[in-house]
């Protein structure tokens, strides 16, 4: 069961707020009956009419994008910058699952399936996200241990599942560090390193759950297979 306003919005007929207005004003029917209460829920079997027209059941689509640097993770941008949805050739109203910073690259999933997105974003699913960070300076064991002990972000103690130094470049005074997290707080990885005085020069998300972009060049994407979609839904049952 899903909220009626959400179903209307995801069909592309109206925004979420406009859908709520239509419901309150008696412009929506479910199985031939006017529904004017916000919060009402419907199932896939219900027939929903908006302004006398029956909503079509939109096909669910799923994409994996290797997000390039300098692209915003949103469906539209007020500043006219390129967005992640600009890379996907589809007539469906898709949206990104979670966010990657403007200058962060790597794994990004997009869909029009709210349940699928919620599984990957909800903390209870414990989805692992693997990042490779290029750090200014040489990271020390002391700094790694401090991060391992937990960093306070937005009043919550964040402890990475794993963090390890991958490569040290003394000549250029940089370090490559792998860090694995489950949380999805805003700018989380950068803030973790900033907490010990380290600046992230480049950041790539290498993996989300079992998804990676090893076979995709920057800006390339592919559709998920039915098996991959089913596997994600399986994560919610564990």
C-alpha cells in the first residue's frame, strides 16, 4: 500500500503538493469513489482517476550510472548545471537514490521505484558503501585509529565499517584511503576526514551493496537486470 498522493506524483500527472490539493478538492477517485482525505492509501490493484482520467501503471525502470565529476545529483538545477538524469535516455520520471557531491564520482543508482529506493537508503538495510578518497597529506596510523573510534557528525557518532590506507605518495604528499560506511549523512566521508584535519582532494564511490562501475566509463550507464532488482528486494527480507 502506498499513499495516494505519492502514487499520483510518481505517475507524472502532478507534483506531490499539487496531488494533495487535487485530493482535498475532490478531484480524485479510487475505484469510482471520490477520495478527499490526505494520507489515504491504495494498492497496485486499485484504479485511480485524476480529473476523470485513469492513471496508467508506469513501468518501473532501474539504472546504474558512473557519475562524472562536476555534475549535480538532482533531477533539475536552478543554476542550469548538468544533472545526473541528463545522462539517462528514458521517458520515465526517474530520480537518484541518495546523493553524491558535485565533485564526487562513481556508483549512483536511479529509478522511479520508491520501494526499491527505500531499501537502499533505509538504515535498517545496512547497505555498505565503499569509497576511495585521495587525501592531501600523508595519513598516519594515529589518524586512522581516531576515525575508527568514531566521529561525531550532526550529534551522532559515526564509525566506519573499515578504513585503510591503500597508497602513499610522498613525492606529491597525498594518500589514497579506502573507507566503508553504512550511513548516508550529507558530505559524510569528507567530514570524517576533516575531523582529523585532512582534506579530501578527490572522492569516488566504488561500490554500493553489490553494484560497482568497473565496466562503465565516466558518464556511462546501464539498465539493471531483473536478477539484480530481485536481489535488492531480497536485502529487505534479511
